[in-house]
């Protein structure tokens, strides 16, 4: 089990360590999307599982355009349930279904169905598996804990005081659906229930052993939708199209709502929260303890290692020198703050002749600041280690030293060291979810398919590289 | 001596090689020639410099020449780099040069550039166009602001041009077809760049704006030096013959009726349309990634129908209707669109079993026939069986819930539903042993008791659940135990239980309309334009009753001042962006929807809505017709034509107001309505925003027969003022010849004189009275509302001062009141007037439509006694948003940051956080619920939830009643 980011284990290297589980969405509560397990050089499809009905996402997508600002093709900001995302633990694959309200457990080697568990509403988010138990929530408003081996119910708790079910997203569901994932840490389980602030949105901590309530906080301004993130001291609550809220994990009390362009994709690194994609495919990075953004990136997803960040846009995959980039971003932010202050001073002086020398001095300082800003910006541009074209835009994970990107009808693997394409493999539909565990990949698509790729099968090996990335010269 | 080859000798080679002959020349940064040979993956190799990425798969074509990339102006994009790499940018000098064809002008257009133009922060450069002038924009260190240098000449759409912009560090120049067309010395020094900007071709794009080029590009070059005029002229001369003259403009084909795109199933749809004369029209369907298909049998007819099959889900499809050519000119319709993601029917169940006379299938059919409902939500009580549940799902569109108190029966039921492929997605088993079920009040369309015995919940509990206006309770028992049922029914409202049909043995109860509920049948509530539904129930505390589709995707942009949704008889009608929806008001179930590309209206601030509803029919304007659509099924049952007895054929239907046995309509010049297709907000004082659409004919028709009951012709009737009340029709009409003869039938703000307030008898069309009054101060808009035997005319002037005039308008049923002249003895006597500067001060505060509740007239931030004009208050709730108010008898609704409500009894002012509405009227209290279809589409803000939603007053719920 490794619910916390495996990055802490990497110690500055992408080298592999022991085989690990993928016990929750994107592997850990940082939602890092990183597995230390290396992938074998060749993979083939071991098995696939197909749902009768495809996933039934709660939200169809954004408007076709923003007519006032002339922004087209706005990014959907709530994509957490477009596939049956999986958790992998103890040789088993766990996933919920928004189509038939069940949670299933498959044998990770064979794909054989081991058990299934019914809830009374769509299960939109991947279970969390810990200590031999699988935890998940449902649109029926309940939190469930089942034995991972058997699917037998250990306990079930309604997350809100009342059971009121109303038509929501086309189904008769709780007025307080559980639309965030489950975090289990130090014996406590954290989750939320509710979407509409007018009804109250409940953030709860339960005893993971029996579901008894430890504390409850009710939000009256933000909904809760998406995968929760957690550090040792903080809970991060995605808020649908809005920006995430940061809460104290001890009490659930709100600390702040960070600034940004909204969205349920989020990633927690050691020192900052990265989230998006806003309306245009933009990730914002907010440092711990702050609300404002340190930097923003044109992209939809990001993988972070101690040395590198991998930025994933609709068309490109880019590797950045992380430490240098962050240092320059901090410098640029500081310079920007100074620039704003000088501009304010300059504006306050007006055009009076008496202030001419002071104005000249400020202008001179501004010009100098401008050059330093440009230098910092240019330096940030030069932090690109490599850049590779990518038409696999739906998700990204890192397994060992291999980046695996999910596209439409295809996934692709790229070498994390240089961005070169290692292989591609066909899948059914848009690959919105990839899990990596024990040298295998589990790919979830919007068609309700889960593909398992692993070595050691008799099927044909995968295709070989066809194009190369661009090395960035400095 | 001219050393250049002659155009004729050069041309063939030049077309083949583009400008690559110069590829190695000094200072060349990039040269992009759009030919199919250069495309790869989802982008293209450059002749020189970095390659480009394509988005949304634009077409790169070779034939007919010239080779080019076609950019329809939707989402197709060409990106050189999404980040700014200064090594790819010119520094102190530059030339940007392109062969380009613009098919549609826009306020801002881009050919190639990298810039940010955000308020005070202006950086970068752009070769593009401003309206129909090519332009070059540059920000240099000299000014740190962008100069948009526009060519003095204009360009024609659909024609190829050679365009170049140069900058030598001190002078900007723009060249069109080798000729200098403008210059500026405003900029000086190195070009100033932003920290980040997309480097793109075919768009004006920065951080918050994105205008796409609609047209085509053959090639683009970028150099680090300013080419001399002679060089540019030579380049143009060398290649100009390669670019053809525009083809003859296609003749526009407008179908007489339609098209409509009706779903058959998830993968097929039927497109129907009519031509005015018999002819063999075809449908050209663009299949993304495949190509264009021509569909049709070539038979000459007026009614055309094409079934589209193998449609992919979640894709936008485009199509045109093609009529026989007229000589060299093609005859084609506009390019229509439909979207297969707008399919909302329930997931399919296995095919219905054969029509056996007995068994679960037959039983299910009988039950559904007896209930008279088949969509929405159904509860199955009384030891529900999977067999019957499966057949009900097969024969209906219900989301079915099997309520089972015995936990031991549940696994088997779920197993059977699973095996039938309907578990969850169509039918779910809920364990419930409590006498109080968890389901929302008034949310269920059908409660069915399968085993014929009184269920474990009370009759009152069943009644609590059933949706008003047609929700059903049905006992499926051939011989129900009367004594047990009598006991169970007690004195509950269900005691009115009757047999469903004569001779039937099933007991049925159909819930009637909620007493005290109102309808929202017209744009502003009723035909009186009061913006009040007269609903007595929507007030106090509200809870969420339902939420779901339609979301923002099928909706028009929020800012276009779109027609309001309507709700009558428990149904909600929503007009998306050329997509119509019928929903169940009480649970949000989508009853029907289809694509209607010729039905659209915007800027209702200066026009009227194109929808009205009465009884079970939705009336909607479609060209010269008004359609009567079955509210439950979406069937187009009635088609009425606008009267043309005066041989004015080029006319469309304008105003529509439906009554129980009549409709009142108006006639406008063809295509005079605003469409709002360019993101307009219609807030500024400009002729093309505030001109009011006018009608040349007002009439009444019998919707059952289409018979014209009366016609009225006068001046130019302002559609936004047509109002009805107490069997009278009121409006403003302009008798100014400039207004009457306006080519686009819009009353220009420069022609606001000679306006008359007119009253007609609604039953006969006879003029009751008219009033000559100076309404010229109503420059931004003109509204008229009726109530309390008076009409109020209001609007704002260009300084955003409200001007309000109230006139007496005695009911034709009431005794005539006295007055100081002959006209006012009948009606039209000025009762009071008022002027004030708008209080709201932002977000279209000057466009606020009034509300009338009882004898109170609410306008802007104030309320007045409608009869006397006495100012009652100046503290209406703060409203930051761009919408206007709507009302029930006990509450006013509005957009603040979010959905907002002012409860009049408690004076509580609250917001429903997370959700906002659009920039006109979209919160409607009707049927006892507050209904808020999603209308915030396109908002760049981070409102957490974009959904259609219904709110139920707590006083209507068991929770509220138990207090």
C-alpha cells in the first residue's frame, strides 16, 4: 500500500523499486499518476472487460463557445467519471460503474470476475483499497466498505443525516450524492456528500473500521465533485467547475479556496497544488499556504518527479527541468509583484512636472524590471528538456521510466528520458484512465472497456517507435 | 530591365513550389505552404522553419487549385507553438506575408501572429484584419502598446489576396496585392513580446480572445527583415494568376419548411424538409474524418426525407440542402449542424417481446395504456417482479425503481435485471422498509402496485410522491380487495381512485394540477408582459427538486438576450441553440428534443419571443409558419401560415401569443429577427443593437382551423411592446414613413418620433383607442405591460435614464372612465410618468424589464403603485448579473452572482450558490416549482455547476408541511 505519493520514494531518480499496488485513483492521494514499477519492454493485451453500457458521466461538457470572449472548444472541467477508473491492489482490480450501480472486482491476471457489489445509485469514482478493504461512495448518498477478498459488506453509512432522493443527472439519486472519492488515512476515512450549497455539502471523517462519524463540516458555498487529494495535514476538495478548497485534515475546517480557472483535474506535489484545466486547457500551480497562483501551464495534465515535470497538452508532451523552472517562476512572480507596485506608484504621480525626475527614476526601474522579467521568462522557456508531439491527450501516467498517454482508440508509451515513442496499442474508445501496477497497465475507456496489458502472454508484441521527439538545445 | 520571369512563364513552377524558391533567403523564420503532401499526423511540415499542429482536423486540399487549408471558422486551428519561443520570432524588423482568402469578416481576424492584447497589457504582433480591412498590429518598446494599422482599402470576401505587413524598426506598412495600403510611424524599436502567447496561423488568439479565420490560406511566410515594396510587388505579380476569381456566389436555398432532425435511435436520425416547388433536392452530409456524402433519390417532390444512419455518438455533423443548379450557380442552403451528443433518450432495453395476449409483456402494455404515461420516473411497489419490471422498461422510457421491503428478495431481482441488461441504467432495486419513502415530493410519474394489495406505505405517502398534472397511481389487480383498499385509502386524496377505463379492472388515480399554481406561457409570464406567472405557491424556502440535462452544451451563448423558457401544464419548454426540448417540470425528465436549425431568435429586448404555450401545445415560430407542437411527445401537430392576403409574400411570422382557443400573431419582413450568432450582448447604444423589430400586420387565428379571425394594419408595430390583457391588445406603432419603409423592418433609434399607443379589441381586432405620445426618450428599448386597467410604457434613453409612462386602459368589460379628452375617456389618458437614472449601474441595468405583481410595478431598483405612480421603495435586491427579474405572486427571482430570490412576505433575499442563469429571463416560477433551465452557457466564470434545475417550495413538501 502506498496511498501517499511514490515520489517520496524516488529520491531523485526514475529508477524502479519493488512492485507496488495502485490502490486509489492515479495511484495515491497526491493523484500523482506515478508507479515505480517499471514496464516490461513489450506488452500485450492480457484481457479486457466490457460493460454492457458505457459510462454515464454526470456532465456532458462545456458550452460550444464563449461568445463574448470568442473562446471555442472550451475544456470540460468535470471529467472525473468518463471512464470506469480502477484501483489495483493485492492482484485484484476494483472499479465502480455509473451505468449499473455496481462495484466489481476482477482478478488482475486473468480478468475473471471475482465478485460484484450493488449500490442504489451510480458509482462514479474509483474505489480506494486499503488494509484488505475497498471503500467507495455512490450517488445513493452512502459510503460503503466491503471486504476486498469477498465483496462482503463490512459497513455502510449514509453520509448525510437525511435520505432524500430526487432526480439528478437522469437518475433517482440522493440529493447529497457522494461525488468525491474516498481518502483513508491513519484510520480515518474522508469524503463528501452533496452538490448544491443550498442543500449543504457535507465533508465528513469516519472511522474506517466501522464508519462511525468523527467529525462533519458543512459547506454552504461550494459543491464537492472529483477526486479528493490529501497530504498529512490537508484535504483538497475539488469543486466541479470551480476551484478546489483546502481544508484542515484534523478538523475539516476550511483554510482557503485557491485561485484559478477551475476544474476537477488536480495533482498535489510536495509543495504545491496543480489543477485545471480551466476553460482553455490551463493548469495553475498554487504553493502550499497561498491562494494565488505561482505559475500556469498550457496543458491538461502533469506528472511530477523530483527532477522533472511532464506537461501534457492536446498536442504535445513536454519535459521540464522542474527545480529550475520553479525557481524562475518564483523569481518572475516576485518581479511581477515589484512591477505592479512600481506601476502603481507611477500612476499615482500623474503627469505633473514636479514629479518628472521621480517618474523617470520609476520608469528606469520598470525598464530594468522588464528586462529581468524577460530574462526569467526566457529562462523558463529554456527549462524544456524535450518536447514530443502527442495526439494522446486524455490522460498520462508514469510507470518506471515510461510515460503512458491515453488517446482516442489508442494508448502510447514514451520514454521519459527523451520523449521518444516506445510503442502504441489500440484500445476501444477514449482512454481516460490508466493505472499501472506490478508491470501491468489497466486502461479504462469511455466505452466501458478495461484493457489489461502485461507481459508474459502469447499475444503479439506491440508496435515499435515511429517518430522521435525534439531535443531542446540550450 | 525586369529580371523577374513573366507571370505566365513563372506561374506553373511557382504554384508547385510556392515561395520555396526563396526558402533560404536571408532572415527567413518560417515558410508554411498548405499542401496535402506536407501534412503528417495531425499537422504539417513547413517548407522552412517549425512545423504546425492542426486542431479539429481542418481540410488541406489541392483541388481545385490553389492548394490550401480550408478554415470554416469554427474550431479548426493551426498552431505553430502554444508557447512563445523568441527564437522563432522577429526582433526589430519583420515581414509577414500570406496568400489568404477571407470568407467572413469579423471584428478581429488573424492570419499569423503571436500577441497578447489584454487591457493595458499589449505585446507582440499580428498580420490579420479588422472588419474588412487587412491589418498589421505591432507593439514595440517605443510605445509598449499595440498599433493596429489597417489598410485603407477594403477586401472582398471569398477572394484571394496577397497580404503583407512589414516593420523596419520605425515604420509599419501594410501591403495588399503588392500595393502599399497603409503606413504608420507610431511604433519604434524592437518588438515587445509577452511572457507567453500562442504562435498561430489563421486566428487572432491571445489569453482571453480567440477569433478564428473563416476562409482559406495557401501559404504564409515570416522574415526577420522588412521587404521592400518592390520585392512585395514582384512576389504578388509573379503569382497572382494562380489564384482564381471567386466562383459565382451560390444561390441561397431556403427550405419552405424545416429542416428538422428527429432521432430514430442512438445512431440514426431522419432529416425532413420541404421545398416550395417540387424539385429533387439532396442532402450533403459532412461525415467527420470520412468526407461528404450526397444523399437523396433525385425524385422531384416538395416533401423530402432522408434517414441518416451510422451516426457516431458525440460528434458534430454538418449538412447542406442542395437544389438543382441554376446555370453555373449552385443552389444550396446554409450549412446546418446537428450534434449527436444531444441524444437524451434512455438506454435501450432488449427488444420488446412479441405481442403475446398474456404474460408480463401484455400486462406491461396494458398497464402503460391505463396509466397514460410512459416517460419519467416510475415506482413499482407490491412485491415487484423482475419479469414485469423488464417488460415495463421495454415498453416505456421510464426510469423504474422497484421498491422492495424484503431484503432477501433483492439479490435475485438485481440478478434478473442485470441479465436483462437494464440494472441501474433503466431499473434499480431499492430496499425500503420505512413507511416514508425517500423520494422527492411530486417527482414520480407513475406509482404502480403490482400485486393488487395495498402497499406498505400509506395513501398519503403515495399521493406525496405523485407528480401533479397527470401523474398516475395504478393498482394492477384484476379483482382488488375493495375493503382493504377502502381502509388504505381512508380520506386521502387518492380516495378519488377510479377504474382507469370503462370496463377496466385496474384502479387508477390521475393527479390534477396543483391548486394555486401558475403557468409561464409567454416570454414575460403571460401575454400581459407582467413577468409574473401568478403562481401562489413558489415562495418561502426552496429545496432542489431535480437537476440534469440540458446542460450548457446545446444552449445558445448566455449573452444573446434569448427567448425565455416556458412552462405550462407541468411541462417545461426550452429553446437551445436551434435545439428544442420538452421536459417534465416536476422531475426534469427530457420528454423529447430535436434539432431545428431554422428556429432561432435573439435580442428579445428589441423583439418578442418566438414561443408561446397553451394547454398541451407549444407554439413556436418557424419562418412564415407557426408550429403547434405536442408538449408531451414533440410531435409537430399544427402548422399555421402567416396571412398574406395582401400579397406580401416575403414575410415571416413575428409575435406569437397563444390563448385557449385563439392565437395572436404578427408579421415581419423576412429575416428581420436578430439571431445572436456572433456572441452579441446587445447592450450598447448602437443601431445594430437597439433597433426594434417591427411588424406590418397583427392578426388573430383559430389554431384549430387556421382561420384568420381578424387583421390589423397600421404603422410599424414594435414587437417588444405587443401586450394583451382583459381581451385587449396593446402596442406601440410608429407611423413615421422611415420606420414603416425600413428595409430590414427594424425601427432605428434615429426614428423614434410619431409613435402611437394603440389598443385593439382582442376578439375583433377593432381599434378601441389610440394615444399620440412622445416616446422618443425610449432609445435603448421599449417595453409595455398591462395590469390594473392600465398600461405602462417604459424604456431608457441613451444616458441610461428610465422613462416610464402609465396610461389608463379600462377593460372593455368595465364601464368607461371619464377623462379630459375624447381619447382618454376611452383609454390612453396619461396617469403618471416618472424618470430616473438607472440605479443598478452595471450589467445591463438600463435594460431591466419591469415586473407587475398585483398593483405594484417593479422596475430597475424601484417599485411604484401601478395606478398612481407613487414611489413605494428604492431598495429592490442588489442584482449584479445581466438577467432580468421574474416573479410569482409571493417572490421575485433574478440573477445576482447566482440564482437569486426575494421572498416578498419575509423580505428575505437569498442566492442559490454555485449556479447562475443567463443574460435575460430564465428563472420561471410555474406549476408550483421554480424552474431554471441552464442558460449560463459559455460563461468563462468558474460557477461550480452548470445544469438545468428545478426547485420545490418547502411548503409543498412533507418536510415543510410537518413544521
